[in-house]
C-alpha cells in the first residue's frame, strides 16, 4: 500500500519546489514569487455585480505582477 500524504506534507513539498529565488527587475533584488488572489467586482449591464476571481504571481519584495 502507498503512504497516505497529508495536506501539510503536500504543501511543504510544493513550497520546497517553488523556493527558488528570482531577480525582481523593478528593484534589482533577489526575491521569491508568491501567488495572490485578485477579486474584482464588475457592474453588469443589468445593474448587478459580478465578481471576477484571478490568481496571479507577484514578486514578494515589490508586489508587482510577474510577467512570464
């Protein structure tokens, strides 16, 4: 039988995978990329609101969006 992984094990494994440092072009410093959730409200033609949900990668040092 295979070993059952817990959520914490999976999260730690993914954190190690994305631990690599990257150079932020804005500041010139080495930083990590983090994922943030961006929720935007848009008014429809009928007058109601619709919520758009996106997950973006940003630089941890400047919170500028990562292009690429």
